[in-house]
C-alpha cells in the first residue's frame, strides 16, 4: 500500500501514483518563485497622458514630466523618444528616479504636436517593457475662469477645427470640443475657436483649463473666510455671519487654484478672466457690488491665487457687465476692471459688452452668446492675447521707448535694453551703468540728462524689466541672466555701476549683496534700501513666494540693510541723493541707515541730502553733477 499526501493508492494504480508524486513535487517547488516571474512585464505611464499640452518654457520647446509604474520586472534605466509620420527619433536615456516599481524623469520636447511619445524601461541592456502616448503637445496653456460666458452656456456648441486644442478638467485631458470639461453648462464656449486661432498663429497646440461657473459673483471666487458687507444675488457659495457680514466658502477659489497647482510652477501662460454680470445692476440694488469693492475683491482673488500657487501668474481681465438690451453696461464695474489694467494688476482683456445684436442668444435678447457671438468673442480674445504672447515668446520684436537711441531685446523672455556709449573703445570691455527699475515708462525722460553724460563719457547704459520683484530671488535670477548676456556675449565690463531709482535701489542692492565681486559701485536716487520701509512685508511677500510671517522670519536673508558686509569687504563705493522729507521712502530708514551701517563696516558712502525735498521729480535729483561724476569715475575704474 502506498500513500501520497495522505491519499490511498491501490497497488494497481502505481503508474498513476508516480504522476501524482511528480505533480505534488512541482506544486511544492512552485512557491519558491514569485508569481511575477511568470507574468510578462508591463509598463503603465501616468505622465504624460493622451492629448496633454505642456506649457512651453522657450520659443522652441518645453520640459515634460515622464512617470509611470513597472510590474513584473525590475529596471535600471528609462529611455524615451518622439516619432513623426516618417521616422522614429533616437532613443534618449533619461535621468530617472527609480524606486519600488515606479519611476519619474523629465525630457525636453520641441514645440508642436501632436508628438507620439514612446517610453521604455530597461534592466541593464535588456528592454523590459514599452508604452506609447499617442498625442503629446508642447505649446500654450490658459486657465479660463469667471461666470457663464467663460463656461459652456453659449447657444451653439463649438469644435476645434485644427484638432490642436485640448482641455483639462483637473484630472483628464481631451480634445476641446464643447461642452468643455470642468466648467458649468452643457452648451457652447469660445475656447475651441480661440484655441484654433492661437494654434494657427503660433503653430503650437493650445490647452485650456476651464473653471468658469455660471452666475457667480466675484465675491464667490474669494478665498474661504474672505468677508464682505452684502451678499450676491445667489448665495450658494457664500454664508452669513452672526455680526451681519457675509463670507465666501472658498469652493470656487479652491477649485481654481487646485487645478492651477496640478499644472505645476509656470505650467500655464495666463488666466483669462471673464466675469462681472452678476455684480452689475442687480434687481435687488443691495446685491449690486460697487466698483471700488469689485476692484478690491478681484485684486484679492488675483493676488491670493498667486500666493497660493507660488508664482506670479499673469491674468487677463475682460470688460464684462452686459445683461440684455437696455441693460448693456455698468460704468462702475467697467471702470473697476480697467483700474486693474491701469494698476498693473492684470492685463487688458477684450470689451465683450460691445458684442450685441445677433452676437447674443435668442436673436439678441439674451445674455449669452450665439454661435456667431462665440466665434467673435474668441476673435476679440485673440486680438488681446496674441501681441502679448508674441512678446513673451520672442516671436515679435519687443517694444520699449528709451530716452536715448538704443537696442531693445529679450533676455529670458524679459524686455531688456542697451543704450550704447559714444566713441567707446572697441578693443576693450565696455564700461556700463546698470539702471533700475526698467518698467513700462522707465527709464524716462528725467534720466536723459545723466544718460547723455554717461554715454558721452564712453559708458553704456543697460537694464532689464523684472516686474515688481521687490528684490526677490526671481528678480535676482533675471538680473544674473542680463549680466551673463552682456559680459559673456557683448563684451561688457565685469563690474558695472548700479544705478537705482526708488524701488530700483531694492532690486539692484539685493542682487549686489550676492554678487559683490561683480559690482563697481552703487548710486541711488532716493533708493529703497529697506523692505520694512517700502513696500512692506505684506506687499513684498508674494514676490518672495512666502507668507508675511515667513518673510518676516527670514527678512535678514533678503533685506539690503542687513546684507552690506560683502559689499564692504569688496570695497564697493556707495552714493545716494535722498531728500530729507521723503515720506514713501524715508531717508532715515533707507539711505541714512545704509550710511550708518556701511561706515561701521569700514565702507565708503557719499550721501547728498537736498533740504525740503521728498519723493518727487525735482530736477536736482536727475541732474546731480556729483552723482554723474561718481558713476563715470567708478564705471571707468572698474573697466
């Protein structure tokens, strides 16, 4: 009698018993090997996904994140390539982080689309698995927010004619055929024709992130807890407070900024804001929002969203207040929207109140756009976006008026300028003055006198527009880019004299503190030297990507008056002319404090204090012979 695994086998079944023993042995051995060995390795890509548009970082390309998981095998490297209709590109090995069956890498792709992207993982030289994403684009991405005419409430659904327009709802990408994912309504929108217009003009795919919510007031877009005295007409996104005020529940703001964050830092070009009808001319006058409050609340939405996502995203704001024939505009709301343009908070969007008649639904009787109106609305947006986008991408010559003839060009997609020296020495490095702030309208005609002095002395003048950076690391990085451009490619001297007017002092001194060996001197006209004095921590913190509390705790790492030691060690001479009754930038807290601290460190400071002068356009500030002589002497000494 024989037994296998406790089962009785009769003597007549011994042949079968040998089979059973072999089977039992195999079953006993199998658990030694992981089941994954018996499975074919599989690769799942989580990024990018089909029809995803990546915001380009230069005129010619952008960086995509490539991530995924590998099942059934180990991996030591990741490779990727893009293919076109005629041939496949070369495999490129990526710098990848590989851990526990997942990987993450990045790859630079050229603009355009759609690109088929192929990814494979290897163990040594052996390809373990491959995967393909059929449609990946590098182009322009826009976030669209506001109320119904920014969403899907148009009379006729639109489709992308180019096939190069996609939409993202916070989770998925797809072709941008109406209705747009992520926005309210089930009708038409202006996004497909706008995307087509931009795709044709710039020859890149265009992505939209629709966030619009019909019938919303700007009050409903405020962050959670933001208060206001009177509610909007619809109160689903606001709540009353016991003391009589109202507050936003923050849902719309959280959705908007949440989708922005999913795109990553600098992951979209701009926000397109189209809203205002639900704040203008309400049937209940107490629900109508005064223009000054509209401006205040929309500025808060813009600034708080930038702080939340950690970078200064541009916003376009349209002029919007139209309801129906006979109620076609609110001068108060329109003025508030324009005030945001004039104040540099937002860029100028289209005037959609001008779209009337058959451009509106129900033969001109409604608030929403007809099919013809949606296409015209898209064209009006393209008229505003395209010239600005050309400047951002370097596809058009930048435009800037200078007080003297010079060259205007782009550095890191920012407007920069050079006013050349007269009769300079072509054989040697070009001495130069670095002027700040370079903003729209600056440098102005006030600087003409001193610039003429500099150029006739053989000294060039240069600058770069870093926006309202308040001396932040982002602004300093752009300053370094200009320095590399001028000294590395254009033969400029290694140690310019920095010339800061007002907040230009803050910009230049913050860069100088980290680059003392690259500075031949500093001259200031009522220069800001102390963030606490101007603009104040609350206003500056957004440029530093910090909260007011965070910037306060780290102020000594950034504030010029606390960072003078390196300049003193390098024996950099300082000069300032600063009025004694300057209220916006007080003498004592700025140039006066610098003089006291710098001299205590052994440095040299020449401070001129005109009596009875404040923060103004007095000619003596801009035609100061002592300042001009200081700049010329030290620029040539640093040559």
